[in-house]
């Protein structure tokens, strides 16, 4: 499997990572190396093995339906680049 | 032949599927202990988990899982004892983590179906593809500032159920009936309040068109339509747009669109170009959700009576026609009111008074069945006075209006205003004599064969008695005095 530059550009865009054109060859090569390594796993016959969805075999523990958090707007907003009252403020994002 | 749209080149059929997002009723959020209540101070119902601070781990709320199971059971669906959460990745300012925790490959609820009723009295079964649990996003306010967007994360992390239907609907009416039925079921179950104005129930509508008998053509998704009426309008608008494209030799592109109720059209959301590349993967913070079959059975045993079963029971137990029973079970509170009213009384009379007078009074006063201007006990008292002959049907309507206005009891109004029906034959005979004396010409006409005038005499006597004459007695006396009756 081999990634073309356009695919690399798209992956970067989806991840909101800015990539200059001259960086594309290097990134494509690195990603191809990773994909090549993963492809080796495809050689294994896993037909009889159920998929492993986590490193440990256990089920979710559940919390009770109790309000025991929130009411901390100062902490929540502590890192906001900009705020207005108790709102976060961001550049206009409208359809 | 069902619903078709006549194009320039022939008839077109419409194919519709709905994805409904229903906000789960719970105290706390899906993965945090912050409150879910609507209308709180901005960012006051937010935990550091909801705000996606580094190092925070989600822990699932048992009640949200229970609500999803109850809903699945109410939709006659299979409950998956093993399900899993995935990350759905996209960037938006009101999604702090950059991903939504959702269930992609392994939803908690699988295939089911519900029955919808159409205006011609027929019923249809609509398939449910799946139901899965996911987090809601925060709220963006775009209209508070000329160049900025304000973000409130109170809603971020609240549990949603996404309920996906099969593409089984063929007309705007069917889609409207499906959405209404789904809302009724959710409200009966107590798993979602169904409030479309506050956004606790939102619909995405998938629409495509085809020639009758054809396979499916490309569909478009119309996002976030927030009333039954708009869903129906959006379907028609979108179907007509697609038909115009096909008929001009074009090709419909699969895309996400928005409905503009004011203009009655849908428009493309071009900025959502990348939106369908969500790069789902299993959330490494969450191991699988494994449910005990015994718990599912316990939840099944404690489900309330659902609308279909209640409707059947109303038809059998109270002898109501399907249409009346359908109206009375649309809301659990309406059905409760009816059962209180009908207990020990004529069930058909109770149904007529509710569907006629009470529903009209609710509309007029803008009040709900949960907070009615006249309670079931009060209306019951009125019906008792009507049934035992204390008041006539006409007076009963008047008394009801006074009850709505003043909140006074039926018996008190009747006594205070002297509205008791007159059953004293002498008083009725006197009124009859006066009316006939004043209308000698009409009496002569009547006797010469114009028998239609009988109704006129009844009306005049009732008028003279201020509506309080017992109608049966008035008829009887008139017939006797006029002779030949």
C-alpha cells in the first residue's frame, strides 16, 4: 500500500495539521513505513481468534445517575483564549 | 396507488428514512456527573470531562443505559447484550474533545419496528434499523456578536439516543406519522420528553426519489428539522428538487442539506464536505458495554403500558371506535384523564366530552392536559348531573364554559345560577300554552300538515324556559297539546 501526496494532504487537513507542500514527501514516506509494518500483520491467520477490542477483558463499570459534578465555570473557562460572561468566545463559525 | 409526485415526464415515488436524535431523560450526563437540566447558566453544568480536559476519563451512567434498553424494548427491538463505544472525529467549536463518543459498529439496540396510523385509518409497519447511545455537543450562539460565536457547553455530554429507521416511508404523511408515533412511545416510556422546540427531539431526514418499481437512487440528508410540520414540508421540497434534476437529465449528488422553513426550500451545506470522513475507531477509554440479560428482563417487566396496547384496551374495555381511542392515547396524561373520567360513567359520553369540549377548551386557553382548566373529577361531576337529569345537554355545555372561566364546580354553578332542569309538568305545560297562544298562525299551519314546525315549537318553549326545560318532557307535552302526535 502506498499513499499519494493528495491523500496525505487530506489526512493532515482532517486532523487540522498544517503541512507545507515540501513536507509531503517526507510525511508520505513515514506513513508508508507505518502502513507497511501494519500490513505484515495481515499475513497472520486470525480466522479462529475473536477480535480483541481492548487490552483487558472486562466490561464497563457504571456510575449511578447522580449529579456530583459541574458548577465550576471558573475552572472550565480557565484556559479560554477569550470569554464573554460565562461563555467561551471563538471566531464566528456559522453555516 | 400510494403517494406520487407527478413530474413533467411521469410519476415519481418518494423514499424516506429518518434519523431521530432523542435526548435521554436522566439527572446526570452520559459519561459525567454534571446536570442535564435545560436552561442553566452558561457553562455551569459542565464537568472537566465534558470540557475535554486532558487526563479525564469517562464513566458511563447506568440510568442512560437503562433508558436506551427501555426504548429498544418499546420499539420491539433486539437488545444487544454486548455493545461498544467508538470515537467519531470532527472539529467544531462546540465539540471540545474533537470527537463525539458514539456507537458505530456495535449499537446497544438492533432491529425493531413500530406501527403507524394514517389518516385513512390504515396502518403500516416501519422498520427500525438500530438505536445507539452517544453524546450531545455543546451549543453555539451565532447571533450574539457581529464577529464572534459564543459557546455554552451545558449540553455537551448529555446522552442522546440516535434512532435510525429503515427507508420504509413513502410519503410526507407517513414520515409525519412515524415521528409522532415515535415521540408518543418515547414519552410513554419516560425516556425522552419529546420537546422539539427545546431540541430534545431532532430529526435528520433522508430523501430520494425513484420511478415506481425501481431500486433506490441517490439520497440526500436534510439536517436538523425540528417540527413534524417542517419534516413533511422538507420532504416535499427536497423531493421536488431532486425530480427537477433527474428530469433535466442531471444527476443528484449525495450531500447534506438544510431546510429553510421561511422559503420552503432546502439548500446545500457545502462546508460539511469533509463531515462524512469521521475516521471512527473504538474509544480506548471505554471497554465494552456488557449487559446482564436478567437486567433487560427486569426492565421489560417494569415497562408501562404502551400506546398500541392501551389503544386496543380502550377499544375493548370502553367500546370506543379506533379513531377516538387513538386520540385519547396520544399522550399518557390524556389517557389517564380519560380513565378517571370514564370510571363508573358512560365511556362513550366521557370520550365525546373530552374530544369535543375539553380539547377545544385546552386549545382556547392554551393549557395542557397536565394542567387542565377543568380536572377529571370536575368534568365527572358535570357528566353525573347530565346523566341523572339534573341539567339538560344544552345547559351542560353552558356550565362547562363557566367552569373553564371561573374554575367553580359544576354543582355549585347549577345551584347558584338556578340551572336545574325543569321537570315539573305544570311549569312546562304553562310554557307550552304561552308559546302556542303567541303563535296561533303557526299552530294552524302545523295542524294543516306542516309538521316540520314541531321543532320550532320545541325551540320556542326551551327559549321561554331559558334552556332549562327537560327536552323529553317538553316534547311529550307539546305532542299531547297539539294533538295528533
